[in-house]
C-alpha cells in the first residue's frame, strides 16, 4: 500500500441535456444520468447507484484483503446492497444501506471465523466508514458440499 494521503480524481462533464460523462485517468469513461426516481431515464449508472455500488464493491474488496491476511479459504462472495434515500427535515440523503453478503466456503472450513471476517470487513470498509448513512450487514455463510 502507498503512504497516505491518497487522492482520487474524477472529471464530470455535461451539456444542458443528456448524460454526464465521468472520467478518471486510465479508466473507461462512464455515462451517468439521474435515476427514474429523480426524473431520469433509468438506463445509466446514477450518483445514487454508484454510491451503493461503491459500498458493495468496497465491502467485497475489504473482505478479500482481510481473508487473505487471515489465511481464510473461501470460494465465492456475492453481495447485494440496497440504499434507502429519504427526505427528513427538508434534507434528502441516504439514511441506510443494507448489505446482504453470501459467502461460500469450502467444506470443513471454519464457519465462525468466516462470520468474524465478514463482520470485520463491514467495520473496516473505507466507503461505509465515510458515509453518514447507517450500513447494516446481513451475512450468510454457506458450506460448499463436495460430491460423494
């Protein structure tokens, strides 16, 4: 890892109508538009979906790093995240994000350790820790069964 501080630069460009184009050095441009709930077309990534995606992505990458550091063998991790936006006292914001994680581990692996590492990933996620919204983890660990 590089020493802190880290800096991440993104450029957003748009005209009076149409998509916003998001760019960052070395990355493919990403079109963005408002979601249907805010009058958009609903066929592009929006700031709202990008924020929820960032939570899910960060959780998975954080778990991957923690599992590697803990020598935890795992098969797959599927993560669904749902963000809730509400208007409270005339301020619209994300109030909560629920992360549903389904971890598959090899037969005979330590299920309790897997659960602890999922919880540690939730507590260590940079993006979740940077938000005002509450992030909830619903974790499921499944043991992969080998054919007899």
